[in-house]
């Protein structure tokens, strides 16, 4: 069982580990000793701070412009 860091909440740990497990499944190089299970390897990387969350962007995503109705 991999213990999450004390200063990281459980939700952040699970989401970050899941995203990293997908990367490992696609062929990324592990940053810790590889476990037979990708999820465990991903959790170990997050717990050891080998993988960090990307910072949030300062600019909000612009909403798409409404599509004008075509008039015949």
C-alpha cells in the first residue's frame, strides 16, 4: 500500500496518480522502480514527488461564440 504525502489531499493524490498511470500505460518512462501494476508505480511516483500537478493557467478559457442561425 502506497501512502500519500501528508500535505496532499486524497482527491488530488488519486486524480494525479490516475493521470500518471495513463501516461505510463501509453509508454512513458517510469521515474521509480517499476511495479507489475501501473497504478502502483504511478502512486509511488506521486508519493515520492517525482510527478507534480501542472500549475493552473491564469487565463480563463474563452467560451465559444454562439453559432448564428442560418436563414434561407
